[in-house]
């Protein structure tokens, strides 16, 4: 899957086994995946590394999904968030969820439509970045020295297979 | 005694007594022929001066026979009445639950005693309102039952909701399993096929579980229907198309009968379609189960003066009489194990009610079943 190779996905869900299988399938399809089991972990991950798309559950212990969503986009304004919730209807979601998310998805999610949504969200992110900064590439918002180093390091990590944690 | 109190006069057939304005209508209502309210007027000693007509039905004799006797004479425990009288003297009102002896049997009653005064203030007395205790208890039991059902609904919704998590895992695990299987080398072709089938079955059954969960959650969902205007003919045609694959083998003849003019309705399209799908597929299953070759389903759309009626009539085996009062019950199913969820009609019935309509049926064993979906017609639109 050529077009997913550069997409970095951050998964946030307290259902650990679900993420175990979901991440395996996403990795197999060529995505770069980081899994976190709560909002706090996700926020920590987002301050360490750039992600393109976050897939966030709503009902989680600790910081809930909506709060996580807000914090993630504060740290990385271009990151697109997909809500993946077990709730039944859009009206059951906390107010403001829809406004803050790229898309709402309801469990059970079909794997193919999830990957498609992630790709669309990624394209959306690229488009936004191009509009903002026509000359620069996909990491345009991130120009500080510190994050450049981080970026180089993450590339090396990927190239040489340095483990994530 | 103030002027707002309403006197009742002897020439109206009542003892002369003054009642407050709020009590007078109760008193008069208690004197209509068909009233079930048990009213009595007692003098200051607690002797019966007057009994309302409902007492006659209860006692089986003319109330006048009891006039001049002590009210406590009717009670299984006369002391209870005496206690109530003195409580009314002290507080103006009193309430007591005590049995009366009705035709030799002790029956539970609740009594409300209110102090009353004669119009010329020369006499004191009481108005007593008596209610059969069991009636209250029955109401109470009903409320308890309804409350328990509501609570069970909430709990089961929560449980069902929790099932979503493990099911999500199962379906992702099966998906992952299929990927691993595709990549695996050195697997015997038969084993590969066998494993693929197994995983496909896991996925299929997971889907089935999802649909059960979805239906249960739809059932307890309380959000308002999303109403818009649409053509009922169109809805029926689309719904019948969905069923076209089901009615091919064995072939079932579907005979629509729609009026020439358009019938539009303001309702929730999806919910209404859910109900129609359910009624139609029930008809299909009834015919299929009986292995009939002459299966026929009539779909009749009618514009009645105040309602819209959709009839779905099948010539299947019909519903046995002993099952007819259970078909709307939750989890009641006659389908073979693993086939029916027992949710379809229960949900449809609820949905129809939520849309302001109702579902009725007639069934003759051996001849078929007719379901009627009645929907409210928009009063301003007469198409």
C-alpha cells in the first residue's frame, strides 16, 4: 500500500486488545502506528512526535476523548482526529465533538472504511498545510530546530528500526 | 364557618351539611348513578346519616338500612374507626386503612375522614371517603412492575452496549487472522480453506450479533423521530425491492394495491421502513416455513378519513390462537433456534407507537394473517 507508507497514525482507546489487532492490521497495510491506551499517553505521544491522524475513542477513563482531542489539536494543530466511538448516535456524544473532529465513526467499524477515512484525513491535512504554506512540504508547521532534530531522529528510528519506547 | 362553604340541602336528597368548595364536586360526583366513589356522612357520634349509591352495590342492600347505625359496625375492627374519628376531631382530617365486613367477608379499605358542619352550626359531623384497598394495591403493583421493566431496560441496554467492545475485538481479530492466513506460506491448501471458512464464519456471526445489539439499542433509544415528508408509494416500492431476492425461491406473488393518487406522509422514513421490512419479511417467512408454492402477499395502501392504513396480508399458515397474544412480546419467537431474535414485532410495535400509529392484526390458522399498520394523517394535508 504505497500511499499509506508515510501516514503516521496515533490510536487512542482503552480497549487494549482492540488496538493490538487494529494496529497489526494497519501496520500490515503500511501505516506507521503508535498505540496509546488513554488520553494522557496520547497527549504525551503527540508532544514527542508528529502524527498525521489520530483515531480517538470517546469514553475513556481519565481524560475523556473530547478533552484528548482538544489537547492533541492544540499540540499539533494540523493533526486530523477521527472519532471512533462505541456510542450509538451522534446526539449521545459530548457537545463539540463533531466540531473538533475530522469525522465521526461508530463501532463496529469496517476495517476498510477506517483505513479509507485515515487516508482521506491525511489528504485533508496535506491540503490544509499547502494552503497555509504553499512552499513547504508536509511538515511545514513544524519549523523549530528542536522538532527538526526530532523529525530526523524519527526517520532514523524508522530506517534503523530503533524501538519506539 | 365562612361563606365559601357550600351547603347541601335535604331537599336534594342529601343530609344538610356544609362542604368546602373543593369537596362539593367530589360529593356530587359520588352521587352519580355509575360512580364507584364510596361516600358516607356520619354524625358527631359516628352514626351513619347517609351513604352514597356505590355503597348499595357493595353491600347488596339498600343503604337506608344502615342509617342510624354506627359506621364502626361495618368495620372488622370497630376500634380503628373510633380512633379515626378522634383523629379527625383533633386535626380536621384523618386517614386509616382498615377492613370492612362485606357480606361476611373482611375486605381491605382505605378511609379518609373529613370534619363537616351542619349549615346552622348546630351539628358536627364527618364526611368519609372510602376506597377499596386492593384497587390501590393493584395500581401500586403496576407502577412497581413498570418501574422494574424500565430499570431492566436501562440495565440491559448498558449490558448490550458493553458487548460492543468484545465484539469489536473479535471482528478485528478475525480480520487480522485472515491477513495472516493470506500471507502464510507452507500451508496445506485444505487447511487454508478450512481456516478461511472458520474465520469467515466468525466474521459472519459477529455481524449477526451486531445487528441484534443494534435492534435492542434501537428499542430502548429515546431520541425523537426525524420527520420529513415523503411518498408512501415510493417507500413501499423501495421496501418491496429489498425483499425481491427473498421472494424468488419459492416464488411468492406480491400484489401491491395502491390508490392512483399520491399519498404523502410526514414521518420518519427509516423507522417506517424498518417496520414495513419487519412486517413484510414476517409474511415471507410464514409462507416459506410452510413450504407453500402458492404463496401470496397483498400489500394494500389506503387513505382512510383520519388515518393511513397499510395492510400486509399473507396466505401463510396463520398464527395459532394460543400464540396470538404473545406476538408483540419481547424475545418471543416461533422461529427455529438461532433464526429469530424475538425482537422484530416488539420493536415494530414500539416504533409504530412512537410515530403516532399502531399495528393490529387478524389471523386465521390455515388461511393466513393480515397485519395493519395505521398511521396518523397530517390533518392539514388532504391529498
